[in-house]
């Protein structure tokens, strides 16, 4: 393993980055925190290898949900003590315990820890929503991360098959529209929903067709997510009218949010849609006018009427096991929302929604 540059402990555990309008930064892989005893808690790809160890919980899928679950897995595996107020500090959330983090949440379902080690390991793979849900259905992962509903990602499944998936919502994302800096600096600081639609359906092909643009004629490079990704499904549904809507204007597709950010940052003519957590100062997030209202990154993208807002899901299959419930209960709790959802750049669940999601989990012992 290559030696990592020296960074503070919070950066190592949770990752970081400065984002446009104070949004959270991008995380491409999750580093191994102190105390992990050499275990890898987050994989760089969702390989789905057949590791059926009974003391390991495997999650995989959406690169949009990945920052939440990979951060949580890193802290879970480091299993910080109760007096570690930076990463655990249960008293701050009204939790009365002197147990380590993973030991506490796992003990709610009868799992016992062994010293500093967590009662079971958590690994998180990275691909996209459709892949994660297929692997969940096939028993290759325990939790399928998805940024779109399973009914949209796997539309060929019967109602009977869909009912086997249990939807656990862990946060809310608001997809921004992002541009290459050169386009933004040439005057395109806002797009209308109709302009975005026309770009992605091939009706607008040159930036000179956008009135605000003051630069030289330049063809538009429309970047899309891979078909089957939750981000792509949500964009088609919310902006183009349905999950299978035509997108003939797309020039290139990328499988992960990280790749979309890279191509936009390295281009001088690109437009893309991506998860909020991956917006950094390397790309320009623009205002979007929709039905006469302007939505602006860093201000009101969390508005319930924002057309590109979507839930972030951690699906389980054929019920929810106690191991799955222990990890999910941590994510949905006030502690998890503050520690893993909010720092990833996403909106926390309201108290009512948290209570609803907790109600889907098996009762603690």
C-alpha cells in the first residue's frame, strides 16, 4: 500500500474537500482509518466476490450513496470509544452508553464485540444503482445502494419480485446542473429547464444558442450518466418525463459521479448532471429555472419542489436481517444523519421521515 500524505484524523476517517457554495467534497475511495487493523472498509469497485463470511456485511451499488455508506463503514470499523467526541460522543445525541460505536449499534441486535474490534465488518463496493440492486437480488451483497427506486432501475421485475425489496431511505440528494468553467465564465450562470431538456434531446447543440453565452461558437458536450445508474434514471424521470425518455443529445456517458466530474473539469464545453455530494470548485454548478422559480446551489436545492431532488436508498432483500438493521439504524439515527449524511453534502431526513424509516427495521432486542 502506498504511504498516504499526512492529514488530520477527521480527514482520514471521513474524507473531505471544499465545494462550491460550501457544499461537501467528493470522495472517490474511502481511506482506512486508524484502528482498522489493516482491513479495507470500502472497495473501489463493486466486484461482488463470493465472500460469504458470516461476520461481514456487504453493501454495494450507487456512487451517489457511496459517500454516506463508505464513511459510515470506515468509522464503524475503527469502532471509536464513547469518549471520542469527534467520531462518536453518544451523549451529544441523548444516547446513554459507554460502549464503542459499532459495539453499541450491533448490540441492539445481540451482536457482541471483542475488545476494540467491531462485532462484524462492513465493506462497501462502488458501481451504480442497477448493478447494486441486481447483486442484492442475486445474494452477492446484503445492502443495495441506489439513487432511484428499484421499480425504475429494474422495470422488468414483477410486482411479486419488487415486493421482496425493502426500501430504506437514508438521505435526500438534489442533483445540480454543472458546466465547464469556461462556459460558466462566458456568461452561462443559469439555465432553464427547457434549455436543459433541449440540450439532452439534441435540439440545442451549440453554446451560442444560449442567449447568456458571450464566448465563441462552441459545440456543447452533453455528459450523461451510464444507463442503469440511479442518477440517470432520476434525471430522465424528472426532467424528460420518464425513466426511458430519449436522450439523443448525449455525447458521452460515464458510470460514476467521479468520472462525470473529471470529464467536465477537464473540458471547456461540457454540461452534466451529477449528485450534489460530488460538486467541487473544479466544476461550476449553475442556477436552474423551473416553472418560473430559480433554484440555486448552496441556497434552495433542498426545496421539496426542486425537480431534481430524489431520495437516496439502501435496499435490503427478502426482509431485513439483524446485521443489516444494526448498520441501517445507525445511518438513520440522528447521529448517523449528522455524521454521515450531512457531511456528504446531502439533506438529512426530517424527524418524521427518520421515525418512519426506523419503523421499517426489526425491533432491537
